[in-house]
């Protein structure tokens, strides 16, 4: 069966520090991968998605970046965090985007 | 800019009642529609999906799709306190950036449902 792992679960980082969140999927090949952010009381904002290794599409310009170094690995990064980067970050995968998305456990990021 | 609209609520219903959650979407060409449930502090999980006009039933849940009016709804019968959560509507559309039929899910803000005993 397919599983998705996302870590860490919680993170407190100072303003200006770097960020690296990692997500891996098991049990499937060539999944569509997504990074979403959910601010308090807000909906899911799509940040990045990838349909293959090295293929990254950005939906919202900001100080975040994403990479897909391997087929089932998706990384969200930042060189310098802002206070506004605080939120609940969710990694998700789907077979082709036209079927359901499966979410990781999420990372609660607090920038202080 | 594709939009998916939901009333943020909260929608409060008594235990045993029918909860009705609604969602409208902007892109007439949207093809796939999903309802997710998200408990506080947790990640979303799929409740139902629907592709065709009409109703689709699964246990206490019924999804309704009307493409002409561009809305999709979720009915929860015999609501239970454990149904208290935020319900997210998602619409999936072809990606403008990728070929090969890849789709991008766009989520609404979600409707908070409270089922009180």
C-alpha cells in the first residue's frame, strides 16, 4: 500500500533562518506531488507541484522553493524565513491529479 | 484564477440532523470534485468524490453535483458529534504547466461543522 511521510511534525524557527521540509512517498511510482500551506483559519494554498523528477511548478511567488531530487521525494526550502511563513504545511500526492490527493501528517511551522 | 467558494461557517446542527455543505466553483470546465474532512490540527482525508451530474451516496454521506449551476454539495445524514470538523471542497482541473493530462486540485477555504449533542 502507498504511504506518505512528512517531517518534522512541528518546527519553531527564528526569522531569517533557513528551512527544509521533506516528504517521501512509498508504494507508488511517478506520483504527482504537492506542497500546500494552510494559514490559521484559511484554506489550502497550493505552493508547488511536481509531475516528475526535476519538474517543479510554482503557484505563488514568495521566498520558498521546492525540489524533487528523486521520484518519490519532495523538499520545501527557504533561505530566510519570514514571520508570514508561519502556517501548517502539507505535502500530498496523487496518481495523476484527477484522483484523490493523499496528505502527509503536516508540519506546523512557527516563525518567531 | 480558478476559485472554489465555501461558506466558512460555522454550521451548527443538532445530533441526528442532516448537515448540508455547499461549494461553488468558477471554472465551467472542471471535471472532478472531492470532499475532504479535516479535524483540527490534522491533515485532510477524503470523504467522497464525484465526477458526474446527480447524486452519489456512500453510507451517511451524499454528494450532489450540478455542473450547469457549478455547485457541488455534501449532505451528512444522522449527524454525529464525531462529524464535527472542517469540510473542504476540492476541484481538480488540468494543469496549465504540464502535458499528459496532469491535474491540479484547488481547495476551498472549508466549512466548519459543529454537531452538538
